[in-house]
C-alpha cells in the first residue's frame, strides 16, 4: 500500500487543517488504497516546552476566520492539554495494530481537541478514545515509538508540524501560506496550487 506520511503533533492546528484537507482530497479521488500515517513530531520535545495555550488559541482563531470556517467549532482554550505525549503514544499503539486503526485514532484525538473541546492530556478522555477501538493501555514501547518518530523526522529534515512525505517528494505545510503583518498577526491563505500539486503525486492513479 502506498503511504503518505505526515510528521505532526496532535495539538498543532496547522497540522489539523492540512491533514483534514489531505483526507478530504483522498476521499474525493477515491484513493482509499493510499494510507496516511501521522508520525509523531512532539513539539514539546522539539521546542523544549509545551505549546503555549494562549498563542495556540490565537492561531485557531486566525485559521477559523481566514481559511477554515467549518473547523475548530468546539475548541475550548480552558481545556487545552498540558502535554500530548500520552496521546501520541496512544496513536502509536493504534498504528501498531494496523494502519486503518492508527489513522482513525489519530484523527479522533485531533477532533476531540479541536471539535469537542476535550483535554487530550486527561487520562479518562484518552481511555474513552482507546475503548472506542478496543485498545489497551499504552506501554513503554509506545512512548519509545514517539521518540523514534521524532528521531526519524530529524534525520529526514522535518521542518515543523506538519511536514508531508510521499516517496521521494516532501513538502512542509503545503496547505497554507503563512505571513505576519506589521503588528505580528498571522495572515493566512490556502495555497491550493501547492497542495494540489503535492496531492497529485500522492493520489493520482
């Protein structure tokens, strides 16, 4: 099975927009035979600290207002997670079962955060996601897999979350053009040409 790999973190709103766009385009083209593997790019390890909730909330507002009005409808800044390491480990556990389960759990975790306003660092919320796919508790090997993804991403030159790879082609954040105005606010626009050019490589017959 051909595989589209996306190095990203679950609490990255830019990655959520990009992965959602890739899933929608795969469905539109009828290419369910192409798997999507969301590899961990744990930003709290990359940056040395967790994402700042307030800054991420501003990014969510900018994305919803400028490019993604149908996403982030239930996002709740008050329940923003303190870490994504356990959630990333749960996603790794799901991928250890099979690609379809991994993809489903990876997106369920992102929707829980961005659409349902749930704290995905809360153990009870993670248990509920795991139970939906009959997954057991994560173990040490799942956290090791998260760090292995991070190391592999570093080796292959991941620039940030999200970075897409397919065969010999890769592109960082293909969905969006991101700039800042003189006051430092984000100016966002969908780059459909760049995204479609990349997805043509992934999903063409």
